[in-house]
């Protein structure tokens, strides 16, 4: 893929994320793709498993808005700095919805193959996300 094609690809991905379209966003991963993410509970392997991760996130955070802030492109490797904010409308980790807002920064390290994401490693403060939405409570020191 050319640099312009990669930029357009990740713009389509951001658009799909903002539409909360799990099937569309999962289709941007290879059939044998891998996603490493705290929200996935570790590793999701295969497009179907990756789609389930997107569905679970979108169900928990149905007001989520995604904004790509920076793409760093090095051949078929892309680092995406993004910001996500929204409200816990669908519960998380089996807990009821809290209607509490969240705001997190995220880095996704993506390896591309044949015009799709073959591997994605998501790095963000999962504990901070859970604290913000009230799924866990901080214990005073």
C-alpha cells in the first residue's frame, strides 16, 4: 500500500469506529488476524473473534467517539495515536451500566498485510478506563 492508501484505509477505519460498525471494522483485519488488547482479555485470533471484541466494546460504550490524532507509517507498520471518549451505557465486565463518562488515549501498533491489518497491539490504561466508568474503585493509600 502507498502512504496515501494507508492514510485513506485508517480514515475508513475511524469512520467505521464512529458508526460503531463492528462488522465493517473487523473486515479491515485479515481472516487470520490477531488483536492484542486488554478489552479482549489478552489476544483475539481470527476475524470473527476480533468482531466480537468490537461488538463488546461498542455495546459497553455505545456513545464512544474515536479521533485519530496521529499516524506514523513505516512501510507496512503503522502506529495510530487516538483518543476515545464516551459513556458507559451498556455495562462492562458483566456489571450494569454506570452512565459514567470516560476519556482515554490509545496507541495501536498495526502490521499490515495484503491491504488489511494482520496484527494489532492496543496499548492504553485499561485500569484507568475501568476506574473512570466505575467498574472498579480505587483504594485510598
